[in-house]
C-alpha cells in the first residue's frame, strides 16, 4: 500500500492575482494532537514515510495556538472521551478549515462514533496500513460540485 500512496499531496493553485512570493515555500502540513508522545511519534513516522506533507505534533492543550499559527490540511486529534473538550476541539479544527480524524482508544470507539458520526477514526493501537488507509482517504481532494 505504501507504493501507491507514496508522496501523495493534492495539487493546490493560487487564486488569480494572489501574491505568490509569500506562498513560495508553502508545504502542506498535517497536525497530530496527541498527549502520548510515543503514539504521536509512531503516527508521524508512518505519515512521513508515505506522504509529502510536513508533519507536526502537539499536545491537545496546544491545539488552539497551533491552529491559529498555521493552516493544516488535516488534523489527527486524540479523542479524550470528555464531551465538552472533544466538541470544543472538533469545532476548532473545523473552523480552521482543516479536515479532522480522531485518534481513539478501542474502548472509546462507540462513544466517538455516536458523538461525531461524520469524523473518521483511527483506533489505538494502530498499524501502518490502517493509518495510511484512513489518512489517504481524507487527503484526496473533495470532488467539485
């Protein structure tokens, strides 16, 4: 699966008349907001090997500042199991214009699916194939209507 997904990054074009020098070194990015550093590092490794995106990591409590500083194509967010916190964080991600994927512990799968039926999830512990399958499906540009 890595061969077919390697270096997949959607093409982006600037609107006519857009000042391009500021965007000259733009590189699409994925943010992993996960409190357990070893889980975040493993997800980062998998994504770096397969995609031509800059991968960044932060704790969940740093999500808001990270989203205010930069635009991310995708945010992989640890599901906390706290309805208020998860709803707030999901809203931050969506308001930023990024796509959201939950990173959930197995026991939280039903709760996450019920609370956020439109957001895909990667279950912990995860493997390379599962991460690549879910992320690749959400990095593909949405069809124009």
